[in-house]
């Protein structure tokens, strides 16, 4: 039994081998946590932090975190919500993005949610599906399947399905069309509601701060350019930088080098305006991490 004063490491649940595994591990590596080969073992010690990873099936993660077997977990919001787990959601992470959608056979009689009364719906998400139809006041018959839900209408096990969708390719390949959305999902970092030692709380704070910096860095670019000194006022107006840009005089008379950080989403827009304002030799670099 782990106790409040447990001297064991902060234990983090990660999906063992699935869609979330690589992105979660590269996020952890990106914030400076180093692990030995995680493919060989279920419990992997971190080399440079008092952290260990427990690699398990994603379906087990909410419960392991709820019960305090793991202090943190990285898992899809869909799984957390379906399990109705008693955990704290620390933050969303923009990978594993998908939606739980309702789909029906392409040329069938069901066209809208109201047509569902008395119909059979196959799903691996009975809780979320039930809640959705209850909220609409529509009685449906739910057939719970653990996988391959998309073939249920063809097998005549069900009239419709609810399933996770990302590109929509699977629905299309199975002659199904999406008619409504039940739930938007992304990966979440969840924390146990069991008491944690001060040491663990401190470590969690540090991990969260690093994730924040890592995400900010991924969405930002470092840009450098040369420009005439006379253009600096105009350029400063164009750059939506975090702080005032660094402006350094160059050997060429009247020319300066300008360095700053900009959100990636504004890059092309900013770049074109900078060029118009007289900037030359504009260089963009990725940023590994940043603390703001
Ligand atoms: O073995 P384990 O139980 O750990 O893994 P799993 O097979 O249950 O889950 P896995 O690895 O497939 O998915 C893990 C998590 O990834 C899910 O819980 C979601 O949070 C997230 N995710 C994101 C997805 C998808 N996108 C997704 N497209 N999970 C599943 N799918 C499936 C969907 O069920 C359907 O079969 O992909 C198909 C649809 O994809 P498209 O692109 O054709 O629309
Ligand atoms: Zn699973």
C-alpha cells in the first residue's frame, strides 16, 4: 500500500502500445525526462528524476490514477469521461485528437438524431452514448462492443454506431456517414485525487511548468532579420513578440539585426509584412523549450 509519505517515485501511467504512446513519450523526453528502453519493461525508471512510468492499456489508466496506484496519467479525454473517473484533469494536450460521433448507413432511414427512437446503437462508449441520448430525451437500445464497431450495421447487430473518428476514413470505408457529434476528445494529463506527499506535489508542479514551456516553444519560432535602422519602428509594430525584440547594430552603416520570438501561426503573415517594411535575410529557427 502506498502512503502519503511514500518514498516511492512519482508514478505516471502511459499507454503501453497504442496511438498515444509515442507522442506521450516524446513529450516526456522533450521536458527533459530520460528513460531507458521502455519497450522491454512495464515499469520504467526515469534516469534523472524521481519518476517512474507504468506502461499499461489505456482503458486501465483512469482507474489506476483514481485508485492512487499511479499519481499521474496520460490518456484520452474519451476514456476518462467514459469511465467517469474521480480524478483531476490537469490539462489537455493537443494530440490524440478525435471525436466520438454518431454514424449511420449511408442510404438508410436514419437521417437525424430524432430518428433514433427505439433503434439499436453499437458502441464501445455506452456511458457517453447513453448520456447523449438521455439529454435529448430519446430512448435507444445500446449494444456494447469492445471493438470493430463499424461493421455492426452490416452484420445487422445494430442500426447505427457511435465511435471515435479522426480522419473519417474508417466510416467511409464501411459505408457509414456521420450525423452528429457526442464528444470532442484530446489527450489529457490527469492526477489522482488521493493525497500526495509534498515532494510529489512539487515534482508535478515542475512537470506542468515544463509542459507549458515545451508547448509554447512548439507553437513559437525564433526569427532573425536584417533591416535599415529607419525601419525599426515599423517592424516593431508588425512583430507580435513576447517582449521587445533585440535590436543590434551591424557593421554596415545604418543597418541592424533584429531577433525575436513570434507565434508560428502568424509566421507567414508577419514574414510578408516584414519584407515589405524593408527586412532582408529573414531566418526562422525552431525553439526547443522556453520559460516565459
Ligand atoms: O491496447 P489499448 O487498449 O491500450 O489501446 P486501444 O486500441 O484501446 O486504443 P488506441 O491506441 O487505438 O487509441 C488510444 C486513444 O487514441 C483513444 O482512446 C483516443 O483518445 C485516441 N484516438 C485518436 C483514437 C483515434 N484518434 C482513432 N481514430 N482512437 C481510436 N481511433 C480509431 C477509431 O476507433 C476508429 O476505429 O480509429 C478509427 C477511426 O479513425 P479514422 O481516422 O478512420 O476516422
Ligand atoms: Zn484501449
